[in-house]
């Protein structure tokens, strides 16, 4: 299983970017597919995840109202539309997928996700 993330780049404060993450390889069950980010010197933190079959999104408080997560089941792809970007959003963004065993209370825990993409850098200039 491979997760390929793309769409990062340099944007000014207030700008927008849309990240994509396509899953390929053998088929597998998943309950959640989402995004995490890691800024220099910081731990990896939860950004957003989507319940794959129910199409139900969940967000970190820091991005709620600015970011939108969505998925295309036919393309096996998850997206993260990022609006009103701030310098504090600067980080490497990683997509991740579980294998269907995550309980609801663990959906924000990176340890619940077995598959990870390579990361895509988002830089927001002030």
C-alpha cells in the first residue's frame, strides 16, 4: 500500500492550497483517512480526518472553519482544502490511513494510522 501526497507549496498569508493523497496498491479496509502535520521542532499533530464510508469529517480546533477534508472513493483519494492560511500552518503535511480498526475516540491519534504518505511541505509567508 502506498499513499502519495501532493499539492504543497509556498503561499502568502490568507491564501489557499489544496492537498491530495492517493492510495494505491492492494485494497484494504479503512475507517479513517486523514492529515497530520509536523512543524520544525514540533511533534506530529492531527489536522483532519474523514470517516471513509460515512463521509464524516473531523477537524482540529486550529483549522476548523478554514480547512475542508473530502474524499473520492472511486479514486481512492483524500483531499485537504486549506483556506485563510496563516504562518503557523507552515509544516510538512502527511496523509495517513488506518486499516479499519480505529475506534472513534482514537481517530486523532497518529498511532492509530498504519499507512503514511511521504509528506508535502506547505509554507505560508507573512
